[in-house]
C-alpha cells in the first residue's frame, strides 16, 4: 500500500500495491504551507513512512498529548475552553522522513518535528490548509485508514 497526500488538493489517497486507488479523503495540511524546517509549522514534502500507529482501541475523540491519551475526550465545549489548542484526536499515524537532508535528520527531521496524520474536531472544516504541520482528517476517515494500513506504509507528500 501507498499513501499520497496532495497539498494543493487537500486530499489523501490510498493506493493498493498495484497502484489502484482504494480511498480518497479530504484533509487539512499546514496553514503555513509546505516546508521541512523545524519550527516552520509547515507540512513536510517528500517520501515518508508510517513509523508508528498509536491509539488502537481508544474511544473516538480521545485527546492525545505527547502521543499518549490525556484522559480527556474532545467535545465542542472542551474545544471552547481551549481555543488555541492543537487537537490531536482519536488515532495517530506518526511519520518519519526517508530523505536525509530533506525530511530526515538535522533541522528538517519529520519524525523529530512530530508530524502525524491524526484526527481533528468534527466541527473543523477540512479541505483548507489550517493545521500546525500535520495532516488532519475526520475521525471517521482516520479510523478507517488506521485499520487499512500497517506501520511501514509509504506516505508521499506532494505540493
């Protein structure tokens, strides 16, 4: 399997091993656009792999902090209490860059930047760049994708 995230289209596509499109999801990538540097809050381009799958068995809308369940379940009321918080919900697919000097190692390391494919609040409109660098999905779509892909799946992010 292979995932392609298309930044201009704000779409994530899942392909089987023969290149046949299996699923297409609407996503939100970084409000700051594409870029690889640490601290840029941009979505990194290039070839990545899913380094780890985190959150199996957790309830929908589980809030994650540092890749661990925080004990909170997201609700719009909780969101209103913390309007600037970067909500990481339901599941995490942690990405690791594969291209040394571009998205791996040094000041451009995707994994050390904690770039994920993760769930977002249901009231957030996807299809427009608005994340802090990660690829945001609806929780329903993320649950489906999480079950379909193993760790080690390639993820190409293109601008």
